């Protein structure tokens, strides 16, 4: 876990950091509220089920953002929330409560006590996925259920300032009291009102008014009756509690822009009168699977453990994600993941085999500058990945310097390049020791080596194909034959 910081460090990056700000719809030079210190909040999952690989893009994105800032000398404090109650399946105020869906699925009677073990189970699974993907642990994993006092206090503050009204089913934020509502994403409120279905909630004054408290038979006691805080209130209250009233960067998916994040801005700035609540809003694009939106209803929500079961390493998926820019849609296919796995494998093998023992090199300054330029340019990870391969192919760079430079860059990209020097490297790369092979394969390898020695190349090729049919691949290198299992 990152340490807590003194907040006294001064940072003046020689290469400016540029981030695309959803609020201004432009790429801007990054300037934190407090020099040298950056506060980031990332919308976390509702922990009622396992997250899918599309969800996980959000956290690889925020991890690279954080590591880029650390690379530039900033101190970073990061919060990810865990919504462990009361989030509706719709980002507005419609749909079925997700935790209730989980309770029904598990045959449990609705209660706060029954929700906790479900939330704990899926929170732990999410954290395990985070670790497997190489994502650094945030300073705060903020569980919504642990900030009820702060959430109720925030609703009270809005109520006392006249920003809310009460209905039969809850307490709503009156967006007419906040003229700037919808500025994130430039939402057309009149068009929204003209196209609204009145029957959705006839008690709401405007279809964009959002719940800050939802009444119900379950939940916590409050001045407005038993119930749950609204989803937007949860995030804002946890930001206030863990990071303060104003933060530098807020991340999330593009689906959060219209409703969730506009709601956060309205209630935060209405409550504190501090503007802006967030300096830089950053949103990642969706991932589709075979050009279809990922949805549990379509049963195409592939999980990270599904990839592992099919023989992929979690960092193969991270590599694939980094080959695309966070703001661009990506289409997941197993063919695409195979390509990423092969490239990732070749990169690790290059360090293990070609650069084995090449220690004591220096990190190349020119490549380092280009690496930082790529990342500082709105997290251009495709450029950074391409730069790795440029280093691999550079004949003017010594092996020692290649190794030092690649491993240095991997501290930010986290592709596991340094891990191959720990533990069982043969297992990591799939290399099989000749002595451990089946006798039939060993005999074919010996015959092939004899054919190569006698320059009977056609016979050697036939023997290679026979080895392939048995499930092994043989490659010839400077240090002899290398055998891997397919």
C-alpha cells in the first residue's frame, strides 16, 4: 500500500503532463491543487457479483495514471470505493437493487446482516483480481456501509440549504437549484425533460432530479425514515472523508458521465460552495466482446479467472489493455488476446534468454525521455508498448543497457518482466527441461539434433513436425535447443 504523505514535496516536471478532461472536453496541462500532491478517486464496483474483464479496464487505467504521476515525482493518495448496499441496477433511480439481486440469487432473506457476507466475498474476489493484474493497492478501499454517518450528514447539509425535497419514496436533489447541473458531458436537460416518461416517478419535479436518500423497509434510520443513501451521495461522502472537499482527478467509465458524476458535482458543490469539486474528470471507453456490449443478461461477462482457466496469465490481459488508449473502445476476442499473450511471452523470453546475466547496465536517458513523453501525453500506453519493442530491436544499445531500461519501464507498466528472475523461470515461460520430457519426445529431439549436425535439414524439419504433433515446440538458439509445451 502506498504511504501517507507529508504534502510538502515540490514537483515541476520537465516534461508536462497532459490529461483529457471530460469537463472541458479538451486535453489540458495537469496542475494539481497542491504542488507535488495528487488526490485521485476511482468509482469502484458494486460488490454483488464477480467483476468482468470490462470492469477491470477501469482499474488498470487508474493504476497506470497513478504510476505515471509517481514516475513524474508526485505523491499520490488514491481511494477506490466498494458499494456494498443499495445500488440500483440503473444508474438513475430505477431498476432492481443489485444487492437484493444477490440475496435472491443466494436464496437469502433480505437483511443488512445477509448482505455483509455477500459483499465480503465479492470484495475479496475483486481485490484478488486487482493484485493479479499488478494494480497497486489504493490508500483507501472505502466501503459505503462504513460511512453511513457521513452520508446522512451530507444529506442533512443539502436539506438544510434547501437543495432537496421529500417524496413518498425518498429525498431528492432539486437540480433547478443548481443551474450548472449537466455541465459534465454537456447534458441537454430540456431534451431529457421533453423525452421523459412521467410515469417513471410522478413525484419527481424533474426527471433528472436524483435520490439522495431512498426510503425502504431495510437500511438505516434517518430523519427521513429507514432506508439507504443514494448512490451519488455514497461516493461524495467517501471522497470528503478520505480525500477532502476538493480533489484533483476522478476516474470512471463513460457510462458514469451523464447521471452519476453530474450528480456528484451538483451535491458536492452545493454542499460546500467549493468549485471545482474535481479538477480533472477522466473516463475510459467500453470494451466489447466480439463487438457486443458486455452484459450479464447476455451471459458474456468473461471474468479474469475464466482467462486463467484457459491458460492465460492475468498480465497477458493487462498487456492487451495497454495496447489500446484508455479513451478508445476495444473489442475483445480470444484471437486478440492470443496475439497479446504471444507478444508478452516473447518480451519475457527475450529478457530471460537474450539478456540473461546482462546486469550492471545503465538506464538509457533518451529512451527514458521518450517513455515519459508517451505516458505524459494523456497516458499513451500504445506508444509506450511500441517503445519496448524498439528497444528490443536496437542494435546500438548494449544488452546490459537494454535490460536495465526495460526493467525500469516495467516498474510503471507492470508486465512482470522482472518477475522472470524469481522462482521457477522454466515454468513461467513454459520451457521444459529435456530430461523431463516423455521418452518418445526425447528420442525425436536426439534424432533431430543428429540430423542438424549432419546438415540433413529436410529430415530435421520432418522430425520437428513430429515433435509438434506430440504437443511440443522446439526452437534452436545459441545455447542449444529450447523446448516448450504447446
